[in-house]
C-alpha cells in the first residue's frame, strides 16, 4: 500500500517537477521593458535559468532539481511586473534546447 | 542646492557607468536613470525607483533656456509617476501615465528662487515595429508657466528580440509654451537599446543636437 501511494505521488509530482516552465505572456514588445520579468523571476530561489523570447511571447524558466514554482506564484510575479500571463505549461524541453531552437529560427 | 545637484549628477554618472525608456516607470523594483539634452533649450536629468510596476518615485533637474530672449529656469523637483492604465495585447502594449511633483525653480530674470509645481501625462503605443507617444509636461511657478508637448513616432527596420540590439528611427515634434521656443521643433533621432541600456541622438530642423541616454537596473 505504501509503495502504491509512493508511486502515485511520484507520478503526480513528476509532472510538476518537469524542470522547465513555459509561459505565454502578452505585452512583451520590448527587450528593454521585459528585463523586469527576468530580474523578478531570477530572484525566486527555485529558478535556475530564464529565457525570454519576444517573437514567441515566451517566458521560460528552468527550476533547480526537484523544485517547482506554483502557477499562482508565477502569475503573480508576471502580473506584478506589469504583464498578462495567457498560459503556463510544464514541458520537457530544456532551456538550452529552447535557446538552440530560437537561434535556429533566426538563421 | 549645489550639493544636491552635485550628488544628483553623481548618481546619473554612476548609473551610466555601471550600464548606459522612455517610460517614466521601467519595472517593479527597477531604477531608471535618464539624461536628455534638448537642442540647447531643454536639459533634464532624472532618477526614479519603482517600488511597484505602476508607481515610481524620484526626482529630477530641468533647465529651460529661451532661444528667444535667453530667460532661464533651473528647476529641481521631486516627482511621483503613476501608470493609470496598461493594455497588454498579443503583439503590442499601450500605456497611460500621469505624474506630479514639486520643487524649487531659479528664475533668471528675477535672480530668485521660487516654489515650482510640476504635472504631466503620457500616452504611448508600441509594437516591435512601430512606436508612438504623446507627452505633456507642465512646469509652473509664480514667475512662469511652461508646458512642453512632445510627440514621437518611431519605426523599427527589423524586429528585435530580448537579447538583441533594437534600432529605431524616430521623428520627434516638440512645442514649448511660455516663450522658450517659437513654433514646433522637429527632430530626427536614431534610437538604440539593448537590455537595460538606451541611447538616442539626432538633429533638429535647426541643426541642433537632440540626445538622450537612459539605463534601467
């Protein structure tokens, strides 16, 4: 029974601890302005890295191993920075992959 | 007064040294340092700190010199800026800001200092390719009332991204009331910014330098 509970919890938290959180954000039109978002998210102790793409209206963060940031906290951080969050998704893409894809698109 | 101005100039230079919007509020917990040279008629430096994304507090020093009769005003002020409304659209952002403050003004023709009040507003709209803003700034004391209205229309030749250099060509029209300048002063500006550093420079229709530098950190 303990094993079953453990496995169920592991499956449930596994989704939350995917490590990369991608957010669709409206109002991102200027790198000069969006630096506030990066600054705010980097202050969170669970954050290990941040990528912002104006082209994709994307703010992606990676979290430290085994850590997560609740959606409500992310939404509050972005809203308090003056932007509107339109979606939050946990993905398997690493931030290095996202950076590489963004670089590829520019070529 | 001199001590304050020296300290203020020191803050500006310190900020420019560590890094180098034209929005009065950059971002929550951000500091904005700005200096503008407006064709010899207007020179201004400002420092603001934003405890919230919709509010910034700070001060500035503005010098206005009439190119008609060389009357001069040197105004040092404390100011609060407030974001009244922001529209975050999928590919655009629009804002309405207001501000108000008070300080002291030196009036050259009277050779005296007077209490001065300040109020203004700005509305702007931008995408990654076009930019438009309209700003009005009123400085008032017993001896004068000057309003500076500034229209800016910008066009970017390409879409910049977060880590890349943004380039804008900006047409600026500016009018002063109260005998500072006759008619509309037009200027063509080249604006460059990347992350927290912003610089723009150009010439007016009279061939005078118009320039601004700003850092956010």
